[in-house]
């Protein structure tokens, strides 16, 4: 009897220690890993910042559901307009670097556009298949109701 009690107590101690370890890892992950380690100055950040993710182009009227009230949202540009107004660097190597960065951004935007188009076509196919599935299920339900 005593060994059974001590085994149960030992099991609870092990479970408690494992829970504490998991909790400590979670706290460490949420507080220390996700916090930015270094701060980049605003001028350096502008030049080294990755291009923004492509956002769908907003139509003249935003799409809303029946439960959402209509709100007007300003359209977001994929590229900041200030980039167009910046002076061209005097140094040819800097100019080439800027051109290569812009070409890379353009390639990324084209890739994102292709990905979004593929996702859109896949979602259209999925919608069609779901509609067919619903029709088949409705037919099966009607047949079951007739059989009863």
C-alpha cells in the first residue's frame, strides 16, 4: 500500500515539474523571443526594409457582410509614393544598387501577384466543389426522406 501511495505522489511531482517547465518555456518564448532585439534607426530601416506584402486592390465599394456596417476605407498603395520623389544618387554604384533593389521588389510583387491569382483560382474551384457536394447531400437527404 505504501509503495502505491509513494508512486502516486512521485507521479504528481513529475507532472508538476513538467508543467512548470512548459510554462517557463511559454513565458520565455512570449516575452523574450518575440521582442525586437535591436532597434534600427528610421533612416536605415527605410533602405533595408523588406517590401510590404501585396494587399488586394480595394474596389470603389468595400465588400461587407450583412452583419457589418459599411465603412469607407482608403486604398493602400503597394509602394510608398515617397520612393518616386527621392533624388537619384550621384554615385553610379549606388544607382545600380537602387535599381537592383527595385527590380527585386518588382520580382517579388509579380510573384505575389501570381500566387494570389493561383489562390483565387483554387478557392473558386473549392467553392464549386463545395456547391456540388451540398447539392449531392441535399439529394441524399431528399431520398432518405422519401424512403421514410
